[in-house]
């Protein structure tokens, strides 16, 4: 479904006249989409949103800002030799350790620079020019002795649908799940969350529908990720239950 189709469906389901531009509804739409995107992407890890983001270390500087596009860092590949990545580059996965462990074994950033083997992730303090900006910084050990290229392996958060973003992965692949997530928030917009609302069961009804749809999507996502028996695309086997008398 496209952005316009999602908006039209939500208008019908929330009894907003299609020929009338309800200003309040149109103002709340971006928040509805943010809720749906955030919830689905936190509930499910899609193979399509897991990427390798390239970067380059700074020689004799043990810290590098994590790319803002990488929301959840899963690993880092160090590429050698220290030159632009090519077909001959060798990728070496680095080991992640807690920041205090890294600083214990590598207390001085200028001590014997070399090829990094481990890394830790710490928060980036806000600056005077951007006091509200928070990010993540990766600290390496040993301090790199050259400008090694790296690959940040992690999850990204695509933009929600809008007039400028007509189609997204969720609205195209799982539109029914996306609409259910939108309707949970829309019930709050319609004041149908509480016991004194016109339809107090409306939000819970959509919550149940979202949960049922999510279970099916979870199985398909697991198959895409090869999480079936023997890393195949088969349906994951159910967990064994403790039995016996």
C-alpha cells in the first residue's frame, strides 16, 4: 500500500469523511505513523533493515562516532590492508568488551598503536553547539596505527511513510500489520482507551489483532533469517517442553 492508500484506509476505519480534510486527523497522522513504525521495528528484526555501514578509523585516535544511521550495533569488521575496501580486503570481526574492561587493559590511547582487536561502545556527550544531540562513540583497542576501513553491522530505522515517502518496507510487505499498529494509536486519538470512552474495547481489540498478525510475521521473518532447523528457511521448530511425571 502507498501513503495515500494507508491514509484513506485509516480515514474509513476511523470514520473520517474522505471528502473532508479533517485538520486534527491530518495533524495526528505523522504521530500515528511514528508509533506504528517504532513499535513494529522494535518488536521485529527484519533482515532487510540489517546493513553494513562503511566507515574509516582515524590513525592514532582510538574513538570514532558510530554512524547515526546504525541504531543497534551488532558487530564491527576491520578491513585490511588500510586502504579503500576492495575484493582483496580481508575482514576481521572485532570483539566487543565493556568500556571499563577496555580502559583497564588500554588505559593510554597513545600506548603502542596497532591493528585494533577489540572495541567498546560509550555515549557521546552533548556539545555546546548541539546540546540536545546524543549519539554513540566506539572506542578501539589498540589505538589504530593507520586509517583502517571498517564495516558497522547493525539495524537501521527507515523513515515512516509521508507525502515525500510514498512507500516503505512495512506498508508494502506487511500493510495489514502496519494498519493494525496505526489503529492502536488511533483509538487513543478517538478517546477510546479508557473505561469512560465510547468503545473502551476498541484499543484492546486492535491490540489483539496486532498481536495475532505479529506472530505470523515473526515466523516469516525467522524463515528469512534462516532461523529454522540447520539454518534453513524452514519454519522454526517449537521449543521442547519439559515432560514426564
